[in-house]
């Protein structure tokens, strides 16, 4: 029997506890109808992992519910905003804090973006294998992967993508080149061309996107071989959302040396 998905579901006790802050997953939004259904499927996985936790969805643009509307429904409550974004960029640094500040009736914390993190590498690896990647193929002379990302003008976002590319390369034991759909270089077609010119005959495209959309489709179409699906509702993604949520709640100070420095909350906001 197919489950009816709702943008959010009230908490009804369970392991999360009735007073646990709500987890508000913040998606970018897309005109591709598959994006919303994919995000809802991901949040269903999160609820399955932590019954009783109030899990809600808010979009930055293009889809409902919009984030301000979701926060308006949490007046007087606590919430952790978990961005369904893969690196530090304008939305994480500006849009989320602005939305939280505009909702003073909600006591909010903002979690770190999803990446970089080993669980993202698990999801990227899993999607590549689903698309036909042979885990035994470790021919570093003729094989390579392009990590196709949305792109950002923020240098920290590009740094995060490069770090994920290095982590995926360690997992696959082949070169992984980050490339971008917009705002940064190289583009995905340019990266594919450069690798082919270097003698890489087997090139796969790993989709560094949380959900289907225009950029993800263009990246997949550019690849001559294996093109992985977006990260979507992969089980590792659900675990990562909860990890970022728990981390934002637990961290009272910036991590010290050796800690996951990319995982600190962007900002903590108190009610006005």
C-alpha cells in the first residue's frame, strides 16, 4: 500500500521525545516535479529512523511550503533548520539566517550543510553502483569520475565540493574531478573533454545534487557513459540529516582541532 506523503507530520511521542525541537529540512525548490516527491521520500526515511520527531519541510523558493510559512506554523516552538544543501554558499550563509531572524517567535538553530561528510560519499558511491559502476574497476590510468555539482560563486562552496571529490576518489581509487552546472569552472562538458583528452576512456558522472532538476538532468546528458542519479532518498542521506540535526543541538561551542570543522552550525539565533 502506497504511503501518503505530507509536507510535515506532527510529533506523537516515540524515541525522539515529545519536546524535541522540530527538524525543518530546508530544500532549495525546483520546477521539476520530481524534486518535491524526492525530498518527501527522503523525509519519510528520516521519520522512519526517528519515530516521534516532528519533521517538516520548507523551501527557499519555487515550491510550497515556503520556509517562512513552515516557521509560521512553529510559533512558540524550538526548531533546527537542516539545509538540504551540499556546501557553504549564499543560501546557507544568508537566506537561512535571514529567514530565522524573520521568525522571532520560533527558537531556531541552523545546522551545517550536508557536505562534506563521509555519509555523502556513501550515497554517491551507492548511486554510481546502481548506475552500473563496477566496484572492482580501479584502473586509475583509463577510468575517472566527474563529480557534477550545481556551482556557486562562493569560494567556500567550491572548497567543500573539492573536498567531497577527494573523499570520493579515495573511496573509488580513481581520479574524481569536480565540475559545475553554473557559476564556477570547469563545466561538466569541459571536465569530460579534458579527461578524455588525457586518455580516460571510461568516465562516469556522479550527481552531486540532492534531487532531480534542470542541472542534474543536464549533467547526466553530458556524460558519454555511466551517469548516476541524484542523491535523493538514499538511506545514507536520511542518516546524514539526523546527524546534522543532532550535531546542531549538541554543539555549544565551535569544534576544536581534529573535530569535524565543516559541520559546525552556521549560526545560532535566539528569539527576539
